[in-house]
């Protein structure tokens, strides 16, 4: 029984590692698609460089999607532009904190 429990734990650990890798790959692909979408949008609008959107007049809204911050929707401060964004519109950058998708995309497009 103990051996079976250890085998199940090892299988569960391998499955979790595989799922985490899949999540990382999906987030990377999502960011690629967002960059492509932004590039196409900028091309159609004739915009050269994206600028971070200014904070909305109402401080209780996400600067990207204008979602209202409530009890269950946490507000994050972008470490680059200091804009207030929701979890969906932000990216966790290792232990450096979170930044908005626009700043993250700009940083990665300049790095590549």
C-alpha cells in the first residue's frame, strides 16, 4: 500500500509538472498572439509605437479593460507605468512583481 501511494504521488507530481509546463507554453503563445494582434491593430490604425493607456478618471477601474475593482477582483500596480490593472490584464514577472500586458509586450519586443 505504501509503495502504491508513493507511485501515485510520483505520477501526480509528474502530471503537475507537465501541466505547469503546458500552462507556461500557453501563456507564451497567448502573449505572442497578443503581440501579433497589437501589431496588426497598429498597422491598420497607422500607429508606430504603443503608449501605455492613461489611468481612467475613476480610480476603481482597470486601465486596460475598465473592469471595476471589487472584493474578488484584485488591483495590481504595474511596476513600469504604475497603472492599476486587474489580474487578467497583468503578467507576473518572476519575483519582480506584476506589470500590465502592454509594458510586458514592449519589454519583450525590445529584448528580442
